[in-house]
C-alpha cells in the first residue's frame, strides 16, 4: 500500500530541489532521511519534512487500520518536484523600464511503498 505526502507552494524553486529528489529516489525511507540530514541545501530540509510526513501517514491508524508498518520496511517509490505558481514582482530599471522578478514556488510529492 502506498502512502503519500506533499508540500504545496514551497517557497523554493523546483530546480533547486530536483537534484535532492534524484538523490533519494528508490532508497529506503530511513536511509533517505540520513542522506538528507547531511546535505547543506535548504531544499533538503523541506524534502526531509515531506518524507517524515509520509512516514507519519504510514503509521497513522486512521489511514492504515489494523496494520503496523515500520519505517525500515518502506522505500521511496516516487519523488516528484513540480513547479508551482509564481509571485510576480516589478523591478524598476533605467529609462522608465521595468523588469519582471519571478519568485518561484514548488510542489513536492513523496510516495512511500512497502519493500
């Protein structure tokens, strides 16, 4: 059975989180958390929280009645980082022009499955 968690509208560009997602895809959940713990990027903290949320969903008796699933039995079957909506801001430039500043967001999806 698959357990999902997602972080929508994360205030980081999807491009910055994707290398971290590639790093943990297919790994055991505990191993992925250990890998992300020692990464200096800010996106690693966000991805780490989403994985911990998916682990919490796996151990929740309402979502998983009558069964107990340990963290050692789960692996990351899918990690997807999609671009979210952008905050658009205007930066004044020379001669009355204006440049667009796009403050990007991301949607981080994690799916855990039993090994």
